[in-house]
């Protein structure tokens, strides 16, 4: 009921204030005529009528200046109770409304500073004007209860309004957060797709370019070798198309179960194919593995493959000695990988920069690993990465120690 009245008052504030002022003035006039067998109403009604008009005018300012409205209505009501008018709810109506708006529009400290002294003054003036023993409960307890009720309702209204504002603020913050999270997810997905496209296309195109150049160089003198390299070139371009199709299919997945199977996700088990493609492009690649080979999680497996792929691609394009070494070391909790070439020139045009090196670092960090890349002191270039391994079970750890002790 209170909420409905507040909503109506907010929509028609001026009209509601005028109607309330007229109604409260009328209540005060009628309240001045209330009497009991123990207490008769004063014969002269003019003071009450004049003070009723004062209270009505003061109520018009309850929204804009609740403190002043309370002071005026409380003073007028105190004058009436001191003239022995009975403090009935009708007579107290302007003060009740003023206390309600004070509690609803101000803080708890202001409500206490203005509200409780108002109650005390009205009870004191009412009791001082009445004969001893005349309607003590009505003049004291009744007055206190009615005025405290107004303070309580106003405080509840203030708390409810604060709760609604807080809920709206939380909803707005949650909406902004959802939008930011959505933008972040989109940005992360775009970066992931960009890395996949770069790793797949850049590698295959670099190898294909090297194969085509080698075939063109050998064609006049060694046609059979040139034809063999061109055959490998077809395989390289086919692999590039398959990986491109697999990456793009993420963006336009239709759920068609009858579609042609796509190329499987690259893993370290396909490292021999990668090495063979690089060798056909003229890059001599040697691979060494230390420690017991252990299975990798899908994310780490793909990351390891892509890092080696990008490092060999850079070596194919930039290594002056046309040779690269890949070293895999399986430790207790990490897979350490290095891809080096021992040429006399640094490999990338911008050491530490470029999308390829940036993508390798992002991949390593995304799975909880680390990567560094840069020129070697004696020449050439080195890419070193450390990726997390799945922890060994107790049985596997025991077997590994026994194998080391043999």
C-alpha cells in the first residue's frame, strides 16, 4: 500500500502534495473537536483552524525540506496540545506525515536528532495541559506509538529504496561485466584462430616456397630429383589446405555428421612428418629425445608441435647453414624443448618480435609454460620452451627410478 502511494506521488508530485495538505488540514480541524468524557474539547475552535492551515502549508514542503516541515508542524501541534486539545491521531496527522518523510528522505542520525525530541515535546506539552490523571495513556503512550510508527514506516521506505537502488546498480554492473567478458572471449577466440592460421599457413607456405625454389634450381640438371620435390610440394600444399579447412570449420560448424573428415589435430607424434617436409625444403633437421617419453595433455601436445613447427619455419627461411636441431627433454614435471641453428646470422629479421614469435609465447603461456627466443652468442638462433607435463603416478615414478638404477 505504501509503495503504491509512493509511486502515485512520484508521478503526480505536485497534485499529491496539495491533496495531502488539504486532507491533513481537514484532519487537524476534525481532530481538534475530538473529546472524551474525561477531557472536553476547548470551546474556541479558531486557534485550531488557523494552526491547521499552518500545518497544511508546511506539509507542502515535506519532500523538498523535511526538517523545516517537521519543525513547523511539530510547533503548531505542540501549541494545540498545550491549549488542551486532545492528541488524537487526527490532530497528530501532520506531524505523523512530516516524521514519515523525514525518516524516508534523510539518514538515521538526522531522523533521531529531529524525531525523538519532537516526540518528547509533544508528550510533555500534552501532559502539562491536562489535569492530573486525565487520559494519561492516550496523551503519552498513544502519542509515542503513533509517532514512532511514522518513523518506522519512513525508515522502512528508505531501506527499501536503498535496496532497490543497490539491486539496480548490481544489475547494471553485471550487465557491463557480461559485455566485457563477451568482448574478451571474442578477442581471445580471434587471437586463437589467428595463431592457428599463422602457424599452419606460414609453415606450409614457407616449406612450399623452399620446395618450389629447390625444384626450379634442380630441374635443368637433375629432373628426377626435381619431380620428386614437386611431388612433395603437392603433399605440402594439400596439408596446408586441410589445416586451413579445419581451422575455418570452427567458424562455420553446421553439425553435419556426414561431412568429410578433417585433418587431425597436430601432435608431437606427427613430428617425423614435419621434419620430412622441412628436409624436402632443404633444411637438415636432427631430432634428439632425452628421458622417458610420456603422454601429453591435448593442449600441451598441440602447443609443443606448433612451437617446433614455427621454429623450423623460421629456420627454413632464415638459417644461413640450412640446418636445425630439435632437442626434447622429458623431466619430472616439464618438457624442455629447444630448436637451434648454428648459422652465422640471426634468424628472424626482428629478433624477439613478429607474429610468429609472439604466437609461440602466447601458446606457451596459455598452457602454463614459458618460452624464450633470441640470437645465440655464437651465431644462429634458438627457441627454448618449457611446458608442463602430467604428473607421474606412483607406479610410473617407481618404474622410472628402477630403470635409471639399472
